[in-house]
C-alpha cells in the first residue's frame, strides 16, 4: 500500500535530507541495499550476456554477487585509487574476469557504445548533493558520458533516493532525449533498513533505456511488485515520487517526535496504483498520562466517519483520550471500496500502522473499534447536482440497530449534509421496510431553530421563509410542530428537492411549498413586493472552501441582504441564522454586523457541533423577557415531543438550555 500525506508542507523536506546525510556520512549509502535486496529487479533488467559497467563502485560487493550468479562481463570504476586497489585484492583470485579501473565517471576513456548496462548505486546521489549551477554542469557531463558509453538499446540503471532535485534532473534529461524511463520502488531495501531500526526512506531503481531516435518515449512507475502504470507526462511521475518521499519523511518524524499541540497529521492510503484512496488515517498525540498505553489503532466502522468524534479535530482528540493511548491512529474506510471482516481489515493494515508508531513501541499494536465488524453502508442513490457536484444518499446502522439515512456531497465527504433517522414499518404486503421518521431531528441545530421559530408563531396568519431545503427535515418537523404556519422554502438546487422528496420523506402541501430560486434573489423580490414574514430562517451551506465559514454563504451576510431581511420582517418578526464557522475569529465581526441591523440578539452554541443558532429580533427585548420567551418555547417543543411519543432523552433540558443562551448586549 502507498501512503500519501494530506498536507504537503507538514515538514521541511530539505532540512530532513541535510540531517540524514550529515548524521550518516558515507554510511548513508548503505541504505540503498545490496544484492539480496536488489536482485529481483536487477535480474529483470540485466541479462547475463550484458556488458556491465558499475560506476562509483567504492567497496560495494554488488558486482561480486552479480558475478557469482552468472554475470561475467563486469567492469567497475571509481575515482578512488584506494577503493580500486582494495577491490582488486579482494577479487583477483576468485573472480579474475572482473575488471577494476581507477577512472573518473565524468571523464571516461572507454570506446563509444561499449556497454549495454551502466549500473549506478548511489553515485548519482553522491555527485548531486544540490542543484547549484556548478553541480548541474557536473551532472550534465556525467549523463553525457553515460550516453556515450552505452550501446543503442542499452540501459542506465540508477539506484537512488531520488531527492527532488535529482528526480527532476534525471527525468527531464533522459525524457528530453527520448529515452524510455521506468521507476521501481525497492521495498526490500527499505525493509532491511527498517529491520535495523533505521528511519526508512524510499529507495528507487530508475531504468533509463537508450532508444533509437525513432522509438517512442514512454514513462512507467511501479510501486508494487510487477505492476507498472504508464504516464504521459514527466510531472505525473515526479509528483508521485515526491508524495512518497514526503510520506516517508513524515513517518520518520513520527518515530522520534510527538505531534502534541500540532495540526493533526493525516494520510490517504492507496491500494497499489488505484486512483481512489482505500483508507484515510489521522495520527493524534496527547500528553502522556500514567496508566495510558503508548499506541493503538482505531478502525471507524463504515458510515460512522462523519460523526463528530471521528470527523473533527476536537472529536478525534477526545477519542484518543477516551482510548487511554498516548498516540492513536484513527482509520477511516472509504465508500466505493470492498472490505472483508474486521479481522481482514486489521491484517491488511498491520504493516501500515507500524509506520506511524514511535521508536519505543515494540509491542504488538492493538486495534480498537466500536464493535465486532467494519460496519455497513448501503448506497441508496448516487447523482450529480449542477450546483453541488456528485452526491450520494446512503443508509448506515450504528449502535443498537439504529439506522440513519444520510446525504453527502463527495467534495466534502466527512460532512453530513442532511440526515434522518429511519424506522422499520410493514409494507402493504407485510414485508418490513425502512422509512424516514419525521419526528426525529437528527440535525440538532434544527431543534433549536424550531424553538426560535415558535417565538414568532401565532395561531393564525403566521408565515415563515426558510432559505435552504436540505433533506427537508427542518421544514417537515416545523410543519407538524407549528401546523398553522405557512412555510415557504427556497433552494437554488432543483436536485435537492428531488432528493428530499424521494429519499427523506419530504412532502409539499397547501402550507408547505418550495420555490427553486437563488435565495438572495427571492429576498430581493419579497422586498419589492412588500411581502412580510414572521420569521426568516437561513439554513444554507456554502460551497466556498476558501473561507472559514461553512454556513451561510458569505453573500447572505452582506449589508444589502441583511437590510432586506430587516425590511421584510413583520412587526415582532425574527431572523434565525444557522452559523457554522471553521474559523472562530470570524464570529465577532459577524455578530457586530448583526448588531448594526437588529435590536436584540440571542445565540445558542451546540456542544458537539460547529453549529451556532443566532436569533435576531427587530425590537428591543429585556433579558428577562427573552429568557421567558425561550423557556416557553422549550416547554412547547417538549410537550409536542411527548405527545408524539418521542423518548425523554430527546426532550430539551430547559434549565440547561437557558443557562447556555448567549444574550448579546446590543
């Protein structure tokens, strides 16, 4: 499996390389492996009849091992007279056919096109510690010498760590000369370093084949045994190599460093060259506590990944504390992937989770989860919206057999766009089937928006405007809780109305209707037509990920829109805003803007969600009266829930609710 870091700038890559080479000196090049680790790939690219030139041989025994398994035409060169003398003394009796020559690889004196293979284990990396002009000139000369001594159809095989500047150079140089290029990841060499408790870095074998001028140039990369993927652009290959290296550097950092108080690190894990991730993992550290274990992995059952405990930084931190582990790897399973049993998934991930362990973890890594299986999600419908892109409706089952139906936009897969609880009923033929239960508001901010709407509710002639339909849960509940109100819903997305109707049990009637229109435009029309509303509710999400506000879209908080809202509110009307901020620093400026338009503002922040329901009144109301109004609304919604048979745990704790109201001083 291949790891790709979600954040590409988590650690300074060049700093890591500098430290790596400084600490290890000449021993750094032992990292590349010897014959036992490299033989599988070498045998596939070198024939025993080939004339082989090993450049920068040093005292490596790679050539000796190749000779001993049948490769008899081997010439090795090195600029060091000492190294060449040592290798001659070692091999002159047992391997007399091997040649060892003191020679500068930048100025070779062999005949043109003498060799069919040029083998380079770490020499390119040693010659190219940086990308300064002087170094680039040296490498151009080195590559020119290789081109000169290689036969047509011959291969330059470089075993390298492929630092960024090296990867760019070798890929651009040989592709521009129309050579075919294959890059192979040498997992065996990495595993040897890992077994020696080294911080492993990826080792690559780059095979550059000297084509005839008329031959097509091609690029291939293999990240797993015998599986090559072709690419047309050098940049594609380069980006893959860079991602693999960044992942390795992050894993190396994790071996020796805690990430307490840092941004949580995450990886996508791909199966071979699959373009879709199979898992996403989050690595969370907490301050070590007595009695805690050092490390564990937690597998999130399918369909549960969007819950607060797994989808937010705060939730994952809480989960780590609850697990009593100083480091927890939280593993998300992706939709559109097939998984076996929980034990199968553990086995599949066993080697992967070792990569994220600190160096002092020697025990078998335990896997945790919420049950004995990997969970289950049933995809009910897939579609594509003109406004929101690809989406999916799926059913999931969680604790105690409770089932939910959820809508996700695939561009933000950890965010539930709409949710409803399901109940099992019998069809006309007596067969059980799952249907949406309209009495349960699983999106808890909808409960609080209904509490606020009740303040504006009168028995007759009450009209509410709701911007944003979603799955229709807010309005369906409102239609039953406040039955005499006329509710107009406005949504820009015609697909959303179809989803709500077909999959979430939403039904229009004479008092609950939907208009498909841009919300801002509808508000402008209401003002022009002097339509008055007892309450205006904004429950609409933003598609703009560049700002720290998920709800509402920023245009809904522009001065002109807010002024229009004020203008179309009836006497004693209220404005109810579902506000979701990823950047908490935005709150003060938004509340200040609202204070400029309204005379009383009350807000309620949900404990486990980012949602904050803000209630704005266009009249001045004392603190005591505001508390009385909200207390009465809480009692009414509790009475409604009791009448409709909802369990007591769904009721509002009135004293707790009032205690958490934030009454702004306007």
